[in-house]
C-alpha cells in the first residue's frame, strides 16, 4: 500500500476512534444461552472496564442465546460487535482477535463433574488413557474445541442444550463432564442447573491450553484498537489482576489444586500465534493471584 494511502487509512481510523471517545457507540456482545448461564459475567465486567480505561464511550447491549458458531457468523456479518470465542479452532476471516486469554488459561484447568456414585472411581484414575477408554465425556455440540476432543481419543457424547447437558449427565447418558475452574462452581451451586446427585470429582484435574479471546468484528477497527489498549492498561496498573481474583479467586481456592493429580492432555494443539506465556494460571497462588498446582 502506498504511503499516502496508509496515512489516509490511519487518519480515518484515528478519527473514528476519536469520535467514539466523544460519542457513545452501541456495542453488541453475545452472552449466555439462558438465565442459568453465568459464564459471561466476568467477560462483561472485563469488557466494560477495558473500554472505560481506553476512554471509549459506549453503550453495551447484550445478545443472548447464540451458539459459538452463530456468534462467529454474526460477528462476520456485522450483527455483533464483540464476542467471546475460544483460543482454538476459530476461522479468523472477518474477525479480529485480541490475543490475550482473558482468564490466564483458567478455562483449560478442568475439573470433572459426575454422579456421586461414579465419582470415587474417577478420582482414582492415574492415567489419561483410562479416562479416554473407559468413560464417556459429555460435551456441547457447538463448543469450539469439540473436534479436538474427538481427535484426542475421548469418547464424546454431545448435547445441543447447555442446561440440558447436566440433566443428561444425571440420567447416565454419559459418565462425566469436564468443566473449567472458572465455571464449575457457579454451575454446581445453582440448584436449578445441576441436579444434587452431580458432584465435583476430587483428587483429579485435566489441563490443556484453552481459554477465550475477545473477538471483534472486522467492521469495528476502532473498537478493536480501544479494547486492546484498555486491556493493556488494566494489565499494567493491576486492575486486570484484581478483577480476575474478584471473580475467580474463591473458585481457585475451592479447587484445591495442590490436592489434585493433574493429567495434562498432550497434543491439544494451539495456533502458532497463541501467546503461551499468558497461560500462566497454573503458577498462581490465590493470595497473590497465583495458583499453585502439584503434578
């Protein structure tokens, strides 16, 4: 691109961002599938704080009920402005990711949910191959890394409804679910979502490099720039860390990771551009934002 055209594009982008700073813009973000789905609460708080830090005047409108596939499509089509999508297995065409895992990789620290009758057997597993060969994993049909789980050899049974997966588990349609430390406690503490006979399996955890990015529509370059700048400011002044602990510190403590046998899921695979040094949550201890885990 000639220098004069690059300068013109930069000037237009700067003008657009400057206008956004002065004039509130409506920002549409996809959230949970239903009223029982609180997985997006932290992301909404982080988004608001980051845009505030960047001085980006906005009015946030939430759009519920979209699958991951639908979120990506609506971003490309311009019907959404920002959405959470996984750090893996997303077609970037028409999208602009901010390559900062919003939970420092906590989504990839997985605890197992199972019927209380089966939990002791799962807790005694010492080899990942045993889990793969002898037990069935329940998974959302639209979850972005489903093909990876299948390729890695897990016996996957899918369900199309988020809330319905927990009922399927209670009915024995599959043997266990794998849930991120960031989401599992809100789920098991919700009596209308998870039946009382479903428990968190003790003494075992899985790990692999999974989290979410903020993905922004390519039609919103000013929003992408502001959100990236705001997240960087939150990281540098400590507010990112404080918000992370506000939402996830107690869940990290409840997970009692030093008491768990950690089974790494090898071969999970990541995009070459993935900032692996930002997946640092397994080095964290809650009092310092650090979660110590034994292997």
